[in-house]
C-alpha cells in the first residue's frame, strides 16, 4: 500500500481536528491529508489555505467521492455522526469516528452492524491508551512490580461544564447531544482504566446534576437549563477482583484536576495531570515499590514513545500514536486499534452506568 490518503469531515480551522488530526497526519509518514470538508464554502477555503490541502469541499459527499481518500475521519458534533458515518460506510471507505461513536446505544449498534455488513475497516478515537506514561504503567503492572492489584481510585475534572458557556458550546449541557461529562471526559478516563486494569464485573453509579442551569455569556447572559449530569460517581469491582472508584466533576477544581492511584500488594502507581481530560493532557507518572515509603517520579523509557513522531505536543501526540498503529493494521492486516465493535462495547458500558444510577436504592441512616 502506498501512502494512505485521509479526508476529514469537520476540518475547520480552530476545531478539534485542526489541533489533533492535522498535526498528527503531517508527522506520520504513512498518511497524507488529501481533503477536508466543512459545512460552509468560506470555512472550507480557509482550511485549504491554512492546512495546505489541495481539495476542500463544503459538502461531505464530494469528499467521499474523492478518489485519493482512503480513510474518512468524522470529527463533527455527535448528532451528525449517524448520517456521515453511514455515508462513509456506503462509500466503502475506512472510517475513523471521533468518540462517542453515536448519540446512544441504538445508533452505535446500527453503525457497528452496518460497517460489519459492508466489510469496511473502522476506528474510534479512544486514543488515551497510547499515553507513553500509561503504557509504561501497564508494563510495570504486568511485570508484577506492584504485586497483585488491590484497588484503584481516579478523581478528575471535566474542565468544561462549569457555570458559564458560550452559545456554540451550550449543547455540552444537553444530555441528548452526546457530549456530556459522562460520555466525554469520564468515559475517556474509564476506558484508560479498563485498558490498564481490566473491565468491570460489577458496578454501581450515581449521576447527579450539581448544576441545574448555565449562563450563556455571549447571548445576553441567557440562563438555560442543564440536563446532563455533571457529578459522576462510579464504584465497582473489576474482573480481577480489584476494587475501583471513579469520580468526575464538571468544571475545574482549585485542587487536583486529575489524580489516579493504582494500589497493589507491593507497590503503588500514581498518575497526575494539570488537565482532567486524559486523552489530551500530559501525564506525570510516579511510583513506589517494596520498602519505599513514598512515590517518586519515573522516567519513561524511550521505547514507549517510538510511535509518536518527535516534536509533536499536546492533543496531537496520542492521536499520532493511534495513526501509527492504524497504518500498521492497514498494511499488515492486523486489528490493534479500537474499532466500532469496541466502541459499541463502550456504549454498552455507558448504558450500564446510566441504568445503575436510575435503579439505585437509597437508604437513610439515622
């Protein structure tokens, strides 16, 4: 296979793709950005100029018809995923969807089955697993450096979902739009936890609307209702019998915005970050083993960054690692990157969390 051509639906300057996918694609030699599409001619032309891409369209159909596009990236609001992903599948393209795959489990099931029936390759943007610090932590655990894992606690902030927003981002607070604290920041972290320590065998949850309204600052300080829970409490047992708890808050904390401890019979691992969204932030890895009385910062061996091109920073780093592994998969016929079937499993987990919260029983202690 020659260089793999990529087309991005949702490639406007300033958007998510412009700070993640596009720098990654420019740095990973297996891929070439060949087309972008946006919803307006003006933004399509701006993308063409800024990113140096030859083909820029104001409708996704033209991008799907481009003969040089092998992989279609869908990087738009989740409510448009079903339509655009379906069209890309029908065009026979490899489809890379940003997470969440769909608005709900029913849509995720439909898209997964549709892709399987068409025989197309799929990818979902759960790139947090490619953090070098996280991969090194997994190796330490696999090598028995902390003994048997007893439990883990992850506490973090969603960073957005505070008391103020803009009109363009007000959909974040709507539980039906697929961009909630649970489906966004929390699920990315929960997925990293599951990749590192295993899936949940049992869980209970409490999803709370701590904020019931938000002020839209660029719309006359209009106050709108919040329907998405912004305080997420999850506790459960993993299949390896380790206890696990996750708490995500909307907005930011004046304390720690990301802290994840993994505790074992012979050691402890601590991952921290200044930003609560694990998929885009930089992590610090600390650990203590055996007779150590505290944790200390660990230097991550260079081999854990081999799939991230030098010079990349910020959100593009983990996205580039995912592209590196996707390139190998496409060339070698392997299946290592998270795909739609995996995303469907994550949507089932979201449903399980929501159901656990709805079905909880309250007990009053006197």
